[in-house]
C-alpha cells in the first residue's frame, strides 16, 4: 500500500519466521482437570524445569499440579481457554538445537 501511495503512515518491518526443520517439539499436557493459570507468555524461551503455569481446583482455588517444561526451546503455543480436562493440550515447545546456546537455532 505504501508503494502504491495508499498508505502514508509508518512502515513496520515483518518479523522473520522461526522455521522448524524436522518438527522436533514437546507437548505440554495436563495431568489433572481444573483451571489453567499460565505463568509465562507466548513466545518465551523456556528451559527444563521452567514454571509454565498451575492447575487450580475450581472450587477451592488450591494448586492441584504445577506444569513445568521438560526441554529447552521456544514456547510457541499456549492455551488461552482456562478450563482444562485431564490430558488437554496446554502448550507446545519448539525444541532448540544443541549446537546453539542462545536458542536461535531450532531443529
């Protein structure tokens, strides 16, 4: 639109996508039913043991189970709808390649 002189505002750069070469990812599934309250944000880089969120009992509000990361990588999917059944998908982590410590290379 800018090139056609239809837009005269600021031009934002488009982010380069992260590409998974072989689709190596880790799935975060709920161990219990309840209310999922995330403690990280979409797009965060996580490590083994990173606190992803908590499953709460809907009646008492107590923490039923804690959800943690099992691998190093980019959290590229995070559940937004809080009501969860046992086994429900909570998030997906795109695993990081072992040859790059900054997390810029994904497998």
